C-alpha cells in the first residue's frame, strides 16, 4: 500500500521536537513538504505557506497543521476544500464552532479530520483508564502548573484572544481527564486570573463534576518555577491513583506501576494513518468545550502585569 504523502504547516518548536521525529518513526507516511514563514526543514520541499505548498505538491494526501490555534481554521478550510486529510494539533480550533464547522466540511468532502490530543497517548493513560473503570471514583484533583517563560519564551500569540493562555497546557490535563473518567464532565464554576497587560489567563481554578456527581477540582498556573507539576489524582473507596509527569507515570496506592516508555506523538500518527486508511474522522471536542465554558462561566480577576 502506498505511503500517505504528508505536508506539514508550521515549523515551530513542537513540530521540530515532536512531529518530525514521530513522522520518521511511523510506517505508512512520508513527509514530502513543509510550509513555514520563518523556517525550513531538511530533505523535503519547503514553501512559504499552505497555498504555495498545495500548488507545488498536488499529490499530497494529508496536511498536518501546527500553527497557533488562531490560524488553524483558515488553513484547515483550505486543506479540506482541496480534498486533503487533515491532522490538527491541539486545540482543534480557537473556538468550538470552528472545530464543528471543520468536522462538517470533512464529512462533506469524504476525508479524515483528526482533532488530536497528544496527552491522551501518554504512557500511563490507558492503564489509568482501565483502573478507573473498575473502581468508582469519588473525587478527582488536577494540579497542572508550569513555567510559561520556559515553555513559551517570547510567544505572544498565547496571550492574544484565541491563544488560550494557561489553558494551552491546561487543556492537556482536561484531555486526559475526559479520556480516563469515562463519563461526561461539566463545568460548575471557574475563577480566571488575567494579567493587567494580557488578554488570556495566567492561572485558573475550575470546579467540575461528572454526570453522576463526582467532584473534580482543577488548578492551572503558568507561574511555577523549579520542578513542574502535571498531576491528576483519583480517589475511590479507600484507594488512590496518581497520574503524574503529564500522564507518563502512574502510582496506585503509593506503588509505582510498570509503564512502557513515552510515545505520545508516534501514537497520534499511528492513529492518523489508521483513520486515513479507513476514511474516518476523530473529532472529540470535550476538552475544548470545558475551556470554552470556563471563559463563559468564570469570574475574572485582574493580576499584576506579566512581562516575558
């Protein structure tokens, strides 16, 4: 079977660190071209933008979009209208309605749309999901705290409308939560801290609950220096599970579990190959909807100006 001919748009840090190695490691796909305003990749054809890439590479089968979320909808429209399968970095759009519209267009075109959530493919997530299914949760706590200066140095788009602020990493925690918990989750309340000179929050506290009333407390903060925190704790009747390191380490009742090595992005690309071969889409918007609800429902608090 011929390999899927792939074009990648947006050659930033995440594309270089995660997408390029994962593509190389995945059977059934070949990276043919890259479109980027400011960077080039080796051993492939390079273009300044998606339109130029599609004109120069009419035989491309699929497009991977790694730009900031504010630009993703317009690019996905172009790619889907050209009959290409589309892989969306997280989040799948700057708004829920954008992602819904893209899903409808993909269905009309008969092509795949993959709204990827890389943290769901972290090494320990599937094991945690199985344990939670067998042990009724009574309480969940999420602590997702990191240093924005380390992970997004000088990146101004994250502070603009549609850039998500602290929910850029926080949505990773929500993607794991909605995968592991196994039932719908709704937002109950939220407090959002926004620097006086920015448009998106630097910290957030969410109260959520499952459809059967299990309380979930989440705290996100982009001001943590030193060791970073990416933990999800699930308490059941006398038992405790802790997913840490962004879903890559797992302890149950204080006992570390044996987990295979991290393989988030290779897992995403294996999934994308399977979806394209089957002409199916995977568009789960639950994490994005929770973030949107937090912006709708949350109380806003002004904090001191943030200077990168």
